């Protein structure tokens, strides 16, 4: 009888110890909770890393001017550039002259609301995505969209007088340039009457330069329009403008100084 009672007490004690061990088990799981908390703390860092990668990818998509020049025609291009002048806006399409520190881009009929067109003031930085195209020698970006970015740059005219008659002149295409001491050879109007584009032919040292006062660009400036239309053959002038290209150099003139 005593042996049976001792056996029962021994079994009861063993069960009690096992039960105590189960109750302490949660304490052993605490490091798991700490691991979960650490993972939660690390989530913002992971998101920041993903954003950094996305930013680097976006930056890598932007082409240098040299990359743009080397790109094939009819391929997508992405450039960061600055508005220098606006030629026209019509039916949510804008045509503008742009330039950065390395080169210039003529953007033809870029998708643009009238409200956004008003924001494209001189010097405004934009990121342009479009297609590199060419028309009669003029390299431009078409089918484009844009984003306004932080930054401002206004180009100063580069004197390219010494490049007249040289192949190297095309390397300044679409940039704001200047020519000094040109002689006026002739002045003609589109459709043979005032009120539209003006075509002016200049020359220097046996080299001829055809230029255009693009009416949509600055024809509404009555004083400038009258000055150009009244130029006399033989006059000596300095000229500034954007080096547009049409079967050769054909700057869109923005300033003329009669000497």
C-alpha cells in the first residue's frame, strides 16, 4: 500500500514538472518577437533603397548631347534642356527652342496644354521624351512630352562668324549664335508681301548666309519686323538668332544691329 501511494505521488510530481515546462515556453519565443520588430524597423530603409534605384534608373535614361547626336534617327531620346524661346502653340502642341550647356534641341509640336505653355518661360528646365527626327537637314525632336524640373539656364549667343562656309557650322545647329559684320544682299517676303516670314540673304568674305525672320517666333514685335523688312542692300549688320537648318544654315533671327 505504501509502495503504491509513493508511485502515485512520483507520477503526480512528474506531470506537474511537465506542466510547468509548457507554461515557461512563451519565454523562449521572445527572440522571435524581437526579430519581427527588427524587420518592421528595416522596412523604410528597404523602401528608400528601392526609390534610390528608381532615381538612378531615371537619371541613366537621360542622354548627354553627345549621346543625342550619336543616336539613330527615328529612335526614342530623352534629354534635359532649358527653354530659350517659344515659337508657337496650337491645338495643345508647342514648338520651342531649347538649349543646355552642351548643345541645343529644337522641339517640334510637343504635347503641351495652354496652361503649361504659359509656364515655359525663358530658362525653364524641362525633361523631354520624344523621337529624334530630321527634316531637310534640321534635326529635331518630335512626338514629344515633357516634365518641368528645377533649374534655370539662359544661353548667351556664340559668335560663329568664322564658321561661315565651313562644315563645322552644323555642329552649332539650333544654338543661339551671332554673326558680325555681315553685308545685306537682299530682303524678300513670304508670299511676296509683308505680314509673314521675311527672308534675308547676307554675305561675308564670299560666303553667303540665308536667314529667316520666323513670323510665329517674333513677327508680332512690330518694331523688329519693320527693322528687318526695311534693311537695305549693302548695309553692314550684326545678327543673332537660333541656328535652324533648312538645306543648309538658315538661322531664325532674333536681333539685328545696323552699323
